[in-house]
C-alpha cells in the first residue's frame, strides 16, 4: 500500500509550457489527479493510462463539486490510492482556496507538498512586456481579489490601494470592474493611469483590452470580456510594447 500523499500543483495560467519540471513529474507519477476546469488539457495527457482523472472545476454560477466534496476526495483518494495531485490553475496559493484544502489533508494526517505555478498576473505582464515593479516608478506589487465569495465588490482597503504608487493586479474582476475603477478613482487614483485587462492569459482565446483606469471597465464591457481575466493598473502598464499587446488590442479598446 502506497503512503498517502497530496501534491498541490500549479498548472499555470493556460499555456501548458508554463509549468515546472517538478509539476510534470508529479503528474506522471500520480495515481489520481483532481483538476480545475481551466487547466490545459495537454497537462492531463501527461498522466499515465491508469491515472484517475477527476474534474473538480468551478465556473461562475456553476459548481461541479463543492469545496467540502473536494476536501473529502483529497483525503479519500490519498488513503485508497496513494499519490494524489490537486492540479490548480495559476499558482495554487493565489486565490485558489488552498488553505482550506491544506487544512483538510493536515487534519486527516495526510502528508502534502506545494508545487508553485505561474500566476495569471505574472503571466499577463510577461506576455505584454511589462515589468510589474520598476525602480523609481513602482516599488510594490499588490495582488487583490476583484470579487468576494458572493461575486460582489470585496471589502478591501480601497483608500490604501488608491494611494499606492505601485502596480495593482485584480483577479476575478470581470463582474466588478466598474466598482473597482470607481472606488479607486473616487479616492484619488488618477483616472488617466494606464490599465489593461487580459482575458484567458496564455490560453486559447486570449484577448487584451487596453485603456485608462477611468475607461477600462467600459472598454472591457464593449469587448465582451468574460472570466477568467486579470486587471493590471499602474505606471508600468504604459510600457506594454510586446507584439502580443499590439496585435491583440480589441477594436473596442482602440476606437475610443
């Protein structure tokens, strides 16, 4: 009987090549893979023929498995099968409800590890040729959720975010873009500051909508941007000069 072990593995934002060698090794060794909805299919093809694949994906307004069910599966499959990979989009520790799953396996006495992945904000900046931090312009990077568990504008320290001279990255922000931008500008952040929304970072259907903090919500609405998408705001965003940033600007973003 194999010893129960759970690997929480980051699958990256959508590009199957943005994974670590350790992540690939864990997938190839896994007895069970419990994966998110948007992980690249190419990564699942790295598993063995006898590996059990369980889709635990969540989508806005639809839950394939509840969090309690996922927690139960992690413990149950680890005890019955041995090596379990919990494959999460992006980095498992960034807005991935990792803490709840760690608590479940720890309480059951199951050993675990975390294999980090490339988070969406970092991948989006790389695709656009942006340095998220830059000496003299942006000395801080803030990762924030754009929505609370009810899908509404979260209770953040908006005054602090508005004052920050660094780069802001908002995850899960599509439904609350108007509220995010209004909160920041109402508290003094410059509405002319560069902003960009990147949909499906690194994956099929990736789109980029660029603008200013004061109009990015309307531009994204016109372009029909859907989740998952990340919003980047800050002085360094103006440096988006990579070819993909030019080639994939939507008509809506360029016409205003």
